[in-house]
C-alpha cells in the first residue's frame, strides 16, 4: 500500500491502546445487564452484532473499569478465527465492556477519524499483513504492541472524513437492504407459520370467524407491518372448516400427510478429484459446497466460490441443478438453507430439492426451518452428525391443497423476488466498496467534489 502522505503508526494517532478484561472465574455474567462484547460480536462486514453479546452486572462492569468502552472506540479482534476484524463502538452499544481477546483503540480525534481507522485496518494490505504476522506464532494472535505498530495512511483529518464518509454511505445502503430483507423474510416465515403450522385460517372458520389476512400489500411488508385485516373471501374459501386426525396429529381436513421424498425429489452431489485440474479448468459450471452458504445473511445463493469444467460436471451424478433449487446442508452443520438463483452442481454435503415437485421450494424452505429439530433427530454419525437422503426422504410433511399452495405462492413470490433483487444490489455495492476501499485508503483514488458534497458524514 502506498500513499503520497506517507504512513504513521496507529499509536501516534491514539490516546490509549488497551484490551478488554475477562471476569475472574467467569463471575458477574447475567442474563440481562451491561453489554459484554465478545470477539464473535465483531462481524466480517465491520459492524457489531448485538445478538452475540453476553451480559455482565453493573458491579462487574465497574470493576473492569480499564476496559469500559466509549463511543468512537475502535475494536480490534486479536485472536482466533476473528483475528483482524474491527468495528467502531456506537452510542447505542453503551454501556459496554469487552473481553481480553479484543483490543480497544481510543483515538485522538483531533488527529484521526474512527471510521477511517476502521477502514484502514480492513484494507487488503493491512489485513494481509496482520494475518502473515500472526501466522508466525503457534496460536495466531496479535498483541497490543503490534496493534500500535500498524501503519495508517497519514491523511489530513478532513480527507480522512471524506474517505470514510463515502465508504460509510455504501455500508449504510448495504445494511438497509439487508435489514429490509430480514423483514421480508420474517413476514414470509410468519405467513407460513400462520397458514401451515398454526392453521389460523382453519381455526377461525371452525369458530365461525372470518380468517385474518397476513399481508396487505408489498409496502406493509417492506415496513415490517402485518395488518390483521380480514382475508378476502376467495382466499378464505380455499381453507377447510374442520380438522382430521393424521400421522402429524390434527391437520386441516383434506390436506395430505406424505413422506417428503414423495412430495419432492431429494438429490445429493459429489466432489470430483480436486487433484485433477481437468475437472476444474476451465471453470464453466458453478459448483457449491455448504461453505458457500455459511456466510449468507439471506437464503439466496447468487454465486459459488468454485466452478467445474465440463469433464468435472460429468463426475457429479445429479448433474446441473436448475435455478430455484432449495439447498439444505446435510452435515457439519445440518440446516444451512438457500434457494439458488443460478444453475449449479453440488457436493455430497447437501440434500437438494429442485423445483417441479408437489411442494415448491419456497414452501419447503420455511418447512425445513420449522422442522429443523425433526430433521436433525434423523441424523447420525460418529465423527459429525449427518442426515442421509435415505433418512430424510421418509420424514412426513403436510401437503396442503394445491389451491392453498398457489395462494401462498401468489403472496410470497413477490416478496422473494424483491428479496433477491435487494441481495443482488447489496452484493454489487459490497463489491464496489471492496474495490474502492484500498484505492481510497492508499490515496490512489481522489474524491471528486460532487461525491464529497453528497456524502452525509463529511463535516
């Protein structure tokens, strides 16, 4: 990384660099209290995930005064799989403390912008240097002295804010898209549960009530609201008004319980010999392993890390699966789920359910989520738990009347289409940010005045 401004050690921009503290003997942890930010709370996209906080009581927080956090602190993960990840502490995270695997950088904000420092630490050159340095020890880790020695471009403060402002603008747009997707996904799951788990429309009819609608238009979905308006008469007429006994207990009358293997094809895949380059070059056909699903925030697969050649594809018995196939990881761990948006081949770590069966992939996506404990209960294995296709296919699934499935699809399909479009845009913006970041941080790319004027974070 080069810069016409030169570089300065991070310590020269800091008031203090310290690290968190772990309470003695694990004492002081509570179910609710002061936020305790762990390494795993620092995400790969540079945010802080509140769902992964632990909590300590106020007395313990006061005892750990050295590692009390304040807004504007830059956190740096010092060890393990989270090594090198950084994030900025925001007011909404406070009060907070952190553990001994997290470095705390308190900046001299007359010299350094916290977000610029965060982005500098996440630049490819800095990340590569951190990982190379840490790899020289038996247990990859970084100490406080090494954090202080990290080289930061010596930009003037105003330029730091300009660069950080552009990158934050992209990050905020990515965050908004993915928050919208989480809302859309939650609404779709709630509708599935209402119709096909709780049987709310059927129960309403058995009690002489008008069934309630779950979604009143796409704007309600986007805003996260689920108005309890009356279901239209045409849709309500599709549901029976009574229940009957089945293998799964009471289910709506006329709906069928059958093995999932009778409702949809369930196929696996394989891995061509990785030592034979003829199977992988030239890479023409997408090929997926569950690793591709491990970091997805949305159940949509748009691309794969690896591709097969035509000869390699011939080695996968299930061949090229169509776009719209539901993938479920069948081991290590069981239960990653995504619907593909590209034709692809898969490895042996999946059970795949292509479209065209009695139950569509979107129905099966939400069914798998609701029944994940049942699915895992059919797994076995000595090294790691795995569910085979043979064990999966007999699992009973409820197949509603085709007209009800069509009504469900008519509501869910537009939500999912919007979710896919949002994810495509988020990935495009992520690629743009990752392309701009090293060039902006190095000074190779200058910001035009039009960009500066449109950046909301520039003073």
